[in-house]
C-alpha cells in the first residue's frame, strides 16, 4: 500500500479520514440513495466500484482533468465559466 499524503497547505483537497473527498463522494451518494430507496445493500457495492473506477481515471490524468471534462460537457453553471469561447475570433462588432 502506498503511503497517504497528509494535506499541509490550505489549497490541498479536503480529506475524510485517509481518502480525499472526491474519492468517497460516490460511496456517500450511493449510501444516500440506497437508504432513500431501501436498497442500500445493492447500491453500496456499486458506490465502491464507482470510487475505484474514479480513482484509476484520476491517477492516470493530470490534476483538474475531471473538472475540465465536466466543463467541456457543459455540466457546470454558466456563472462558473471564466474564459471566453476559444472558437470565437471577434468579440466586439
């Protein structure tokens, strides 16, 4: 097992015990919907598998990859977009 990096700076990701928050989010989401639907014993393993898949995707790509993927798909609100459209050549008439 690899040693766990303990955050030492303000801008490091939030950790829950030994895992970063984005790694445990699929498990908590699956637990929430599992309790809500009364099928937690089915959805918890799905959340664990989702967390493993997410961890492999995150480790194989640079930092911020998932945010950029969500941005380009269009799932972020319009207020979060701070850059202009790179495909527009003229902004002013």
